C-alpha cells in the first residue's frame, strides 16, 4: 500500500476546513439576517453582533491555517457566496415572510453589506494574526 505524502494530507485537510467553514459562515450570516427580520432588536445591536462575528470568524482561521496553506482562508469567501445563496433560498422557502417585500429587500441589502464586511474582516484578521505569528516565530529563531 502506497503512503500518501504529508503535503497531500495537509492540502486535503485545508480544503476540507475551507468547505466546512464556508458552510458554517453562510449559515451564521443567513441566521443573522433572518433573526433581524423577525426581531428588530437585532438590527439595533447589529454592529456589536458584527464585531462578535468577526472575532468568531477569525478564531478558526487562526487555529486551522497555521500551516503552509495560510492563504487558503481567501477561498472561504469564494465558497461562502454560493453556500450563502443556497441557504438563503432554503430559509426563504421554510420561513414565512410578510407580504411587504420592500421591507425585506432593504433589510437584505443592509445585511448583505454587513455580512460581506464581517467575512472580509474576519478572514483578514485571522490571516493577519497568522502572519504575525509566523513572523514572530521566524524572528525568535534568528
């Protein structure tokens, strides 16, 4: 039986992490949107919730991508887009919406902007922390 090279195992693990995180982040962002639709208090606290989500999104990036594939979190955003659309469609079929589509449309635009910012800032923060740790380790070795 042929042994699988370590690099190939790391690559598969990194890609699996990208897909899983994309799905989790898409679900979280859609739950954020629909929770705000059904509870106006979420809208009032949206900036605080966004800060918490940024930190929560950055933590797995820091934990999972400290290997050679430090740049893979950029792919999380690319996979997040289609997963987010799929989950939004599923939630729109499952959860009842009011007849006033204008309200939901405005809310959708607002939360789409917030969710994109949360994704970019969360992923960026995680990648920056990893880069700083790599530089710190390199500095300590020299």
